[in-house]
């Protein structure tokens, strides 16, 4: 007997609304294919209004947006930049692009994001050595906001500007305010796996409209206002194309629906899996609302009777894409010489989350049957683990 291969369930795949093609068609009809064009201007204005900032700059990726923000903050060769450790490598790579030196800050258990107590120790040490960081990059993991009140208070106390990496938290709020708007700069990503996508792209936001003008200048090769090609500063080719901005405009219109769908997916996982032995869902800090970009949980192997690695293998065998939690950057070979501040002495929270965490398929286009398949697979394994 042959068993049919079950259709693949992705971790988080693009989810078009259907209106994207109207905007793309408009770009084609007017021949605003590239570069820039009216969709780019409109996408920036609509995006800035949505998150509630004065200005936005549409760029080719979230990584490019981080790079531009660091440049605007004056980060240069030999400078120190603090960064969350538990994140995707793109949060920190632009530090190195600028020739600066990353210092990684651990997570705390309530949000899985930057630990204010680790940040406080790092800032105190930096001050004592006379080398304060040029910037602090705070990541909002899987949609959950970091402890912004505590972190901004520390940054203000030491006079260090903050860049909020909200690549994963578009549509999330902290005390009613949009995630990504707490730092001097904020960035978002429209990569294919994010909550909304332009196939690839990013956005830099700030209440400093002049700085956003400068960002657009750097992002278009820093061309001086002259009829000939004249350049006084180093620039990049980082702007978003008008075709992709059209996709972004249509995606932004359904963002609230996408957040609702991802939160509902999380709720179903929580109801069905959250009560199983050893399973703990990622928390949501009081006063915040996460977009639940990815449903994440930790598995206590002793209680659940099964390891994260075994769960991932079993899900893969069922053609289900699940992932471990990000490997912390202080554990990456690329950054093996970087300094690191743990949450507390002999308590590295991000290490524990990395060893016990799992991300489950969370796409807003997942069907109920898809989710039931994931839940059944998880439930069978965890119960089997218990009975053996
Ligand atoms: C996706 C992501 C980025 C990078 O965005 P790209 O658009 O892929 O360059 C940066 N930081 C975090 C936390 C991300 O998840």
C-alpha cells in the first residue's frame, strides 16, 4: 500500500489579498516599473500613518533599513553597538558593515527579548570604561514587544539612541502604541515569510522627517543635486521599486486581518497544546499585543518526554515545516569574539530558549485542517513520550 504524500505545511508563506495585482497593473500601465514612482511615495505615506510616525523610507530589505539607520546614527569604524542576542543574524550584520563592534545582550523570560538588567550592567560597564555604545538595537521577537519602558529609560539615562528592529512585529502594540516607533529609528521587513510581504523589502521609520530624507539620499547612491553625476558621500542602492511598493500598499490594507488570523492560530495552539506536559507557550507581556507572527513555545524534555529535535524530525516526516528558536548571536561562529551580557550570572536565558524553543507553522493562509495536522502530530509525540 502506498500512502499519499501529504501537502507541505509551511512555517509562514506569502498571503496575497488579490488586490496586489491591481496596483502592479497600474505600475505597468503607467510604465512606473522602476526606479521609484508614485506607489513608493504612497506606500511610505500610508505606512507612516499606520504606525503613527512622521516619515518613512521604503527600501530593498529590512537589513538595508538597519544599515541606513546605523549610518544615520553615526555608527562608524571601531564604535560599539549593543544588540539583542536572540534574533536573526540580519539584526547585527549591518553593525559589521559599518566596521563597528557588536556587544550582545541576553533575553529575559517575560518577553524573550532584551533583558533590561543585562542592558543596565552592559551600559554601566561601558560608561566605566569610557566607551558607551553608539546605538542599542532592540528586537521584538516573533511579534512580542520588548520591555520598552525599562529599555528606553536606560537608553535615555545613558544618552544612547535606540533602534527598534520591528521586522517581526509589524501590527503589534506596546501600551497602545505601534511596535517599531519607540526608538529614534524603527525598521520593518517585507521579506517573503513576514506578516506582510512585497516579495522582498523593508521600511525605515522615524519622527525625524529630515533624517528620512537623508536616508532616501543615501539609499539612491548619495547623488548630489547636480546635473552631472556628482557624489560627496558614500551611498547605497537600497530603494524599493515602484512595482514592489504597489504590492506593499495592497498588503498593508489587510495587515489588521493578518494579525487577527495569526493571533487566532496562536490561540488554537494554546488551547490544544498549551496544557500538555512540558509545553509552555511564548508569553505575552501585559499591556502589549503581539501580532503572533510565529507561534513559539518551549518544550521541557523531561516533562514532555520528547526533545525539540525529535519533534522537529517527526513534523518534517509529516511534511510540516517547524523550526527551532533563533540561534543566539553570541553562540554564532561569526560572532565568537563578541562580548556578551547574560540576564544574570550563570543564567543565559537565550541559551535556554534556543535549546528548548520551537516555532510552529503560523501562516495566516493556513487552513484549519493544516493546523489540526500539526496539533495531532505534536500531541501524539508528547503523549507517546509520556507513556514510554
Ligand atoms: C527578517 C528579519 C530581518 C531582516 O529583514 P530582511 O527584509 O530579510 O532583510 C531583520 N531582523 C529580524 C529580527 C528579522 O526577523
